[in-house]
């Protein structure tokens, strides 16, 4: 019986698997990674606790028996005014800390200014070595009393953590990375902006976070030099021996410090470079 001819080989079936319609573009994927860092616990637990404390304080004040002196200390929108003054001093002083400490820290890590680092750090340490109240009183002799003097004192007091962390973050970078960047033709400014600063961001942001909390605490001392803020409520409560006024000023100060620290932690997570999600 004659051999049957071989059947023609079947052509491979075309791949009908289409690319998924929901293919995630790189920009969208990066956005999802940023959102993934913000867990519901991070977004809700601390703000919820702060809200509960403030609500409990408000309910307590509604039922508290306040005499004329205590009511006068809290009347005419005085509480809102002091909170606004406290926030203003914190924001303004932190802004000046950033525009002074970060550029100075960058300059002090460059070869042409590296020898001045011990001197600059000594001055920054001097600002924190002097007690904050003593520093504010010394500035009064130069700038007179008022909120401006308080802001200057807060800037001097909070420069150190941002300056020290900027220098530490830039110096902690592996020299091989910067050498490789220069080897592919990057300019010194390009190396700084695309290699050094992104790698130093976590430490710099940690210093900014510390400076914010320091400024919230230091702003309470502005009352002693006529700067206002929540320190006025605390001072009034101590001077007049009115515990409700003292408690209100203290609780609002603590709540503001916790809220500022929480907001700074959120910003720190959002600005952290994508390759450093696992770093501390």
C-alpha cells in the first residue's frame, strides 16, 4: 500500500491575546505607588485622636463654670486670634529656616566651602545651646519686642536640625554614584539636582519635620516678648490661676504640634523618591 503523503504542518495559531486594556502607564503606576504609601491608618488614626481630644475639650468647656476673669481671657475671639498667631509664626519661621538652612547645607558640602562647615555648625549649635527663652530675651535688646523678634528667635533655634540633616544626607551618598554621574557627562549642577538631592531627601525632610515641631513649641514663649500666640493663654492661666484657661492653651498647643507633625509625615511620604520607599 503506497505511503500516505505527510499532512501539511498546521500553521501556528495567531496569538489573539491582546494587550490588556488597562495597561498602566508609567506615570499612572508612579501615582499608584505614591497613593499606596498613604494607608488608611496613616490618614485617619492620629487626626481622629486629635479631633476626639478637641471635641472632648469643647464639651468640657461647655459644662465648665468660668468666672469673669476666665471668660474675659477667652472672649472676643481671643482663642482664634491666638491660634492664628501661633500658626503664622510657625509657618513664617519654618519658611525662613528652609531658605537659609538647605542652600547653606548644600554650599557647605561643596569643595570650595567645605572648610567652613565646622564654623557654620558651631554657630547653629550655639543657637540651640542657648535656652530658647534666653535667646528671645537677648534678641529683644536688638530688635525690640513683638512678633518679628519671636520669628527671628524661632529661625535661629530651628536652623540646626535642617542644616545638620542636609549636610549629613549629602555627605552620606556613595561617592561612586556621583563619580558615575560625572562620568556620563553630567554637570555639577545636574549631579546635585538629579543624584545628590533626591538621595538626601529623606534626611532633609526629617530635619524639616523636627524644625516644625520645635517651632510650634518655641512659639509658646513668644508671649514673654509680646509676640502673642497660644502662650498668651498659658501665661494668663498661670498668672491668674485659672486652670481652664491654662488647660485650653496647653491642649491646643499639643494638638497643633501633633497635627503639624502628622502633616509633615504625609509630605515626607509623598516627596520620598520612588526608589527609597523601603528606607527609614
